[in-house]
C-alpha cells in the first residue's frame, strides 16, 4: 500500500509489534553479560535508525520461573538505557505465553490509537532449555496462536544448548532454528540475536516482516515439522 493510500485510510504509518522473548533460566547464567550487551546493541540500532524505529515497535520479555516485562513498547520511546536481565530459576513456558498474549491484547489497540496501521505481531523466542512445565505450556501456546484470535502472532524460534527441536517446531509457525552441534551456547546466542536484528532491519526496509532463510551456526528445522 502506498503512503498516499495509508493517509486516505486514516493511518500515518505502518507498524510491526515485535516481541523478543529471552530464556533467562539458570542455564543462561554464564551468558548473562553477553545477553545484556547484545540487548543494548539491539536497542541502539533501533533507536538510531529512524526507518527501523518508526516501523518496529519492540517489547522485550524474559522468562524463567515467571515472565518479566523488561521493556514495554511505550517504554522504548522514553528509556535512555535498558534494564538488565538476570538469569536463574527454571524454564516455565506457559506463564510466558500468557504474558505475550496479554501484552499483544494491550499493545495493538494502543498502536492503532496512535494512527498506526498495525501488522500482525511477531514473536522471537530464544531458549537453551526444555520446558519445565510440560503439562501446561501447550495449552498456553494454543491460546497465543489461536487463529480465531485476530492478532495471533508469527512465531520464530531459536534453540541451542539443551533445547528440544520438537518443542522449537511446536512453538514456531513460521520458522524454527536449532544450533549446529558443536556450536558453543555463547556463539549460538550471539548468532540468534544478530539474525533477529538483521530480520528487523530488513523488515523495516521492506515494510513487512522478513524471515531469515538461513542463520549462521544454525540448522533450519524442516518446514514439514513446523506446525502451521
């Protein structure tokens, strides 16, 4: 859609609600500093690149025993530095999926009220572990990705360490990536965050979500194993 047409339709711009969801359980403790340093790089890139900051509306969520809203979309416009994340605890997915759905329910109307034509949200999940709530997370995921819920998001997963490919593919509805054997967790984390950032920059240039086809240091889980 052209800029003129968006104005005629009452919108001043398009916007992509983006949720970066980080596993900060105990197994991630050795990589805590890298995680915080890379998050600051992501924030700086978005903040200092007008084309990206006008298109990408970023929220950062961490999760272990419970999810934590590190930065909301509205906060990103005003913060001068990001809060840091701290690693520890278990890897409970269900509360995190519920928080993501709740945030989308809140964020999408707020963006629309600002005159932004809101694209379907995207959620990037980065994890190095298996769910520690095996009896609960699938139901919470089903609620988040329910196609009967209009803003159900695109889901992209990056897994390394002890992450299960079956879990990664169950969560993803667009693309799932698993670190190559022999890749260090630190290298895999850096590669995933860099891939995600490149995807956001490319999406801003294209005006629509751009999914990476390949990620250095990762193997793409075959699409037939990714639930649609």
